[in-house]
C-alpha cells in the first residue's frame, strides 16, 4: 500500500513551527501496520499545493493532506483540490451546524468568514470535527483520473491544528483506513517504555536473549529521547502475537525496574494509577522545576483523587517560611543539597497532609552554577511515613531539557519507592 | 530560486523521531531570504530515495539531502546519488584523514566499516565534518543532465546527526549558498505574536487596513495555535523593509493589546522581562493548572530575579489552610468562582510576599463539570497592592489544551495589568 502525506503551510517552509503532524501520523499508521511511503511539505501557495497533490494522485493509494481548511485567505487547500479534481463545492448542512454550534457554545458571534469551512467538494464525505470548526474531508478518486494501480484511491483532508487533527484521526480516520484498506496479514506492534538506561545499554542487555525470536521473525527498534528509551517489538503473520508477547516478557524481565509502561503511556499516568490503586496521596515541593512535576501529575485525568497540591519554593525564603527548611541547612549545605531536598519533602508532606511527597532542588542554568555545584546538578527527595531519602542526579542540558529530565527522574523515583514499599508490605 | 530539501530515514517514516532538520534548515534559509519550495521525506530504501532525488533534479536549483552518509548498511544515499548521476566514487584523502583523526583523538581503533565514508562522487566537493566522521558533499550538476532553467545547479548532501549537521550548515553550507546563489533582492519577514483573539477576527480587523500595502507587494500569513495567532508580514525588494514596518505599525495599532511580542518570543519571556524592568516580583496560586503557570515562568532564564514561588492548591483543604481562602467562600460560591480566585491571589501574594500574584481555579475535565459550572470554565485572578480582580474564561478543550490556554490567559492578564498600572503611573 502506497500512502503519501502532504503537509501544507507557509509556517512550515519558513521554519516557524515543527512539523509534528508528520511524526504523529506516521507513528499512528506504523502502529496499525502501514508505513507512509513519502511525506511532502509545501507552502500555502496554489502551484506548490496543486503540483504536490497531482503528483501524489499518480502514485498513491491513499493521500492525506493536513492544513489549509481554515477560514483565512491563506487556507486554499480545499478550493485547489476541488478544482484539480473538477468537483463543485457545496455547502454542507451538518458542517455548517457544527460551526454555528462551536460559536454558540462559547457565547461568541459567528464571524461570517468562518462559514466557508462548511463548503465540501461534491461526492466527498464530511468528517465531523469535535474540537474545531473545519471538518475533515474524504474524497473518493474516480477511476478515470486515478493512478494506474487497482484498488480504491482516496484523498483525505485534515485540519491543521493538532488538537483538532489528532482526535479526528484516531476516532474517524484510522477506522476509515482499516475499512477501505484492510491489512492482508496481521501486524503486531508493542512498545515498551523504559527510563534510566542508555540506548546502547538497553540493546546490549536484551539483544543477545532475543536472537532466537529474531530468527523466527521478530523485529526490534530502539528510539532514544532524553532520559528515555522505547523498545519497539513488531511481528507479522499468524505467529506474530505470540512472538511479540514472548519478547516483551523477556525484555520486562531483563530491564525491570526500568520498564514503566507500554505504548504511549507516560510515567505520570502509571504513577497516578498506582497511587489510586493503593489509595495513597502525594504532594510536591519544587524549586528548579518551577511547577513542572505538579503540572505533569495533574495532566493525568483523575489525579485529583491522589494529588493534594504543591509548593513551588523558588526563593529560599519560601523554602524556610512555607516548607520549614531549617535556615541552618541553607547556611551549611546550601539550597541545592541532599539535606535541603529531604527537608523540602518532609515539609510539604506535613503541610499538605499527604502519604507521600516528592521534592526537587537544583541548578537549571544557564547561570547560577559553580565548580562545586555545576549547572545540571539536582537533588530529588522522596518522603513517606516510613522514611525520607534524597538522590543526586546530574542533567547537564539546556534549561528546559534539564527541567524535563529532572521531573522525569522525580516521578520515576516515587513510582519505584511506592512499588518497593508495596512489595515489602506484601512480603 | 527553487530549493528542495530531501530528508531520508526510516525512523522518520515510522514516526519514531521528529524531523527537526526540516524546521531548522528551513528557518536558517528563510532568515537568509530564501524559502524552501518543497521538503520531502522518504525511508532508507533505494527506489524511494532515487525517485525523490531524480524528481528534485528536474525542478530545483539547489537540492539538499540529509542522512544516509554513515557507515551502516542502511546508509545508502551517497551510493544512490553517484549511480543516479553516473559518477564514480573515489576515496578522498582529506575525508579519510578526518575519519582517522576522529578515532585517534578518542583513542579508539578505527572500525574498517567507517572507511566507506571517505568515498566521494567524482567532481564533488568535500565539506569537512568537525563533529563526526561522514563529510558533507556538494556536487555540481552537469548542464547536460540538469533542469531546463538557467543558472547553477548543486546537490548538497549532509550527515543526519543534528550536532554534525547544524555547525556544518551554519559555517560552511550557508556561505556556499550565498556565494553560488546570491540574493537578487532583499527579503524581509516579521512575525507579530497575538493572544486572546481568534484567527478570523484577527484577519477581519487588519486585512481591510492593509489592502493598499498588499497591492504594493506585502504578503500576510496567519498561523493559529491554541489561544494564539501569529501574523507574519513579508516583503521583497528595495521597498520591503519599509512596507513591513508600516504594516507592523498598523497591526500593532489595530490589535493592541493583543500583540505581546515579535518573532519567537513567548508571552512568559515578555512578562519576565517586564517584571525585571519594573523591579516587581510575582507569585502564583494554581488549582486546575497544577503548576503549569509556575513552570512556564521558570522556563525563562533569569526568572529567579522576579518569581518568588507558588502554591499548587489542588485540594480545597490546601486553598483554606495554606492560602487562607475563607471556608465561607467555598461553601457559598464554590472553589471555581470569582471570589475564590480573588482570595487565592490575595492569599499567595501575602504568603510569598510578592508585588503581584496570579491565581487560577477551574474545571479541567474530563470529569467534575456540571450544567452551572461546565468543564472548561475557569476564573483567573490578579492581585497587586492596588487592587485584586478576577475574570471568567471558558476553554472547553481536552485537559492539556485547557491547562495550556488557561495558563496563557493568566500570563497575559498579568502582563496587561502590569503594563496598565505602569501607564497609569506614568500618566
């Protein structure tokens, strides 16, 4: 199957925004056993879009475009595609109703220019947009103008904003693709998410033990991000499910406790689930992460069941007055120290009356480092009724990467502490 | 000038990594007054790469490829391009010396497989790689096989790793492009960042007033993200700078106070700069945003000068015990109310002793909404020594988008309050 993805947008060609659609859509399709053959990006310019779509029509079974469906004058994809395919545009009642409802719900008048988004090329299917005004469109290509190859050919047009495109793709487009382009053979894919080990170490540990499964048709892929490595296990055919499950079991055994989840699961999701399961609560005391740990925990729906709150103690005064860190600790050990991290975790646990607490204190940079305490240094504390301890980590990255890595380690430390205490309790 | 960028890599087509090369290279070229006409990504597969390069040769003045120059079996771009152009590969002494030096410097033996990276298509220029082993290559295309158009045609091949590609591009490739493809006319681009107005409203307000400048050669583009719209003003030619400046002035007048910055500036950067300039400090009290407002402020280097800290009052107990929100407010108005937002802002301002305070309380969803107080409702408070006020906003989005939008509005409300108080003070 030949799939071509066309991303339109001058902001892409001017390098103003990252093309996150490419990765996201390619990923979703790969997970469903389909690989995008070619991705093309062009600016919002009539000839560029027309050429890209016309060329794709000659090659691809399925063409997906993103962007250019909005209400402003540079949103020209819908018109160009209709023109190229010789299709009239007609106003669709359901699409118009959705636009009117969108503004009504927000108590705002509907700008007349937004009405154009209800125009649909004749014969095209309207794909409801639950999070915005421009519907998606699926247009069947008539065999007379289609590529030589047999089989169906569709052009699917998606709105540009990710929060509109993503739910639409998952809930409507993927089932549409499964229906019109069924996979000939089964395809199984499972991604294990690990943290705290480098990519080559992960590979060294699991690759030798997976050799036999590789010979039987297993595929492995590694994807490293800061502080994390995904291990992707894939297989095709009737034996695929069994192969992948066997491999996952081996990996989990060899990599535990570094494996924290599967698929797109985040460490905070796993942590909140575990806290809910154990009916335990948590609070956070953050200095260098500035609120990021609390932000990540509260990204998880249902976190209000377990998250009491936090104190962002950016200034040392706040560490002392609100969290009760002893002035002597700051004077002798400094704010970036094991003792301070422990005092912060104890302080917030007491203040917000939670079962567990996490604390983070460190030097995010670019300023504020010294030879003894360089930029990238952080201490992470974990407190419970049983014990309070702190670990030293070193994340010598740019400011935002430092914050992300440190928050990741803090969430992971708590995840492991809870699971260790739970095992000990059960033993 | 027609520039085509070809990114090769199976990991791109499987959606395992983001294509950061596209944004980075497009941005560097746009800043130099050159816009990439088309970007194509294909997997590491011979036919896919060969087709993409062959098609680009028919269209583009300059073709840039990334990836596929390394030593492993999936690095096939160099071989394919030589084959396609009918050029012999020859070992280049300087490239080989660089590879040998790379391993010698690290005290490691040179793996025999890495030697292949010194192979260069005849007639090609070797571009020294200061951070890796695979050199870049610049290959002049012979007029007999070049596109119809006049002028020089080059194919430039760059190594895939960003930390090798980026310095090579800035130090060697950009000067190469300036030399072989000098700009005939100047190119000016300016992006205004706005918040708090929809895309269509922004266009309705400015487009009529810009009509005359459009006729004189101004270009306008819009890029909408949640809660934000970028307005991009571009122009070419000797009059370009003047046109863009004139347009920017008109937009700033018509859209103020929605314009918060230019270029890549974030609202939090602008806010921190303004606080530093006025020697004012701030603290935050967050409920539904869970720490995101503090996280965004502390993403800005230097924010420790003005940010005291915050309280994440997720549970109502914390609102009462730590921030001093009266129990009566919670009982009569509820936690998601104007009165609670005001009390939270006052409470954190007092507790953390700052000049300003922001508070946020709302319903992030998916659960917790009611007819009277639906998911998406939030109140944002701003407190100073002079006054405390709160506004009601409605962000009926998914949980993470809700948090982002609400934090954006909170940062913007403070930014405007500070600037209003400062103007009043000056008046």
